[in-house]
C-alpha cells in the first residue's frame, strides 16, 4: 500500500467519522443509525450517477466516428494505445465546448469510465502532451480514484447539510449547560463543514500525485505531462473556466475562477510541486 493510498484511507475514515458524529449529536443512537443510512444513500447516488451529472453539467458531447469525427480520429488512437499498456477497457470519449484547457475522467469503475476533454486543451497541446494528460486521467481510472473522490465529495456535502440541520434543530441543553450547547451548535454550523471540506480536498490532492506517477510510468517519461501541466497552468489563468466547486476535484488542474485560494483549501497540489515530483522520476 502506497503512502498516498494509506493517507486516503485514513482521510475517508475521518470524513465518515465526522458524518456519524453529527448524526449522533442530532439524535443520539437513533441519529447515528439515520446517518449511516443516509451515508449509504449518498454513496449509492455518487457511485451510479456522478458521471452522468458531471458530463451533463458541462454539456459534454460524445466523441465517435460519427460525432465530432475529426477530434475522435486524433484522440482515439492515443487513448487506445495507453489503455492497452495499462490493461484497461476503452473508455467513452467526450468533448466539452469550453475554451479553457482542461480534462477529467469520470465513471464508477474501469468498465464504465469516461474521459472528457475541453476544446481548449485539444487546441493548446500537441499529441505528446495530450498523451501525458490522457495517461494521467487513465491513472485515475486504474486506481479507482473516481469512486473515492465521488464518495468523498458526496459525504462532505452531506456533512455540510447535516451541520446546518444540527445548528437549528439539534439538542438544546438545560439552562446550566447553555454554554456547552451553544459551543456544540457553533461547531456543527461552522467547524464541521470546514473540516469536511479540508478532508475532501486532502483526499483529492493525494490522488493527483499517484495519477501523475502513473502517467510517467506508462508513457516511460514524465516530460509529456510536465509540458502539459506547464501549459495548463499558464493558459488556465488566461482563460478562466466557469466550473462548479463541487466538481473541481475531477479536473487535471484546478479550474481557475480568478480568485486566489490557499493551498490548504485547494483540490489540487501546486503545479510547481507536481512538476518537481515528476522531474525526480526521470
């Protein structure tokens, strides 16, 4: 088990524990059971429907010999060649009509995977750089990161919702325990959602490193992805993408919205750090 895999397992455990803690705070043991059932429903929805939701959010169009054939003829041989090396089924291919360069993979498992490219990334990059990007996304498919990230995002969103319920409808102490009850309510309203967000983002950052390593491994060189990341970092700032924060973790590089955020609150490691790690693999 790699360090990133162990870290991801621990972070998912912390996220689930926080979810159950809120459930118990609201309704005691019965609330704990309700939280377990609710978590199961959220994970079910994330497992089966997260890919369809993400693709529809960005108006993704299918790539096939009849749908966007010119793009398909360029991208399909690259994806097929890498799938053969990585022993993966061929994913469905999609085109997002968006000028900002980016890409993401989605789907509940390798047999139901999809890889989507923006028109911007295909216009910006040469075939070697596209190969680096594709290998990164297929690395997510290989490691089943899509499922992990979808579960984390769903549980984090549920924690935020439950925290708000707990603030307004959670238990209220007696008069002599009013201070403790108020502290608990404030924790549920403010600190619990922040903690959930930080854990979710830490999970996302861990998975990015492993997908970068997969790209270098299966191409045989880190430089196609290094060059691609350098272009993405530069041009994503020039052409911001109007992306939902709920899906930011899916993209190969965090979509820029013109707002600066601290690294702790980012779904991705810094591009400089990713490139430094890739250069160390040469």
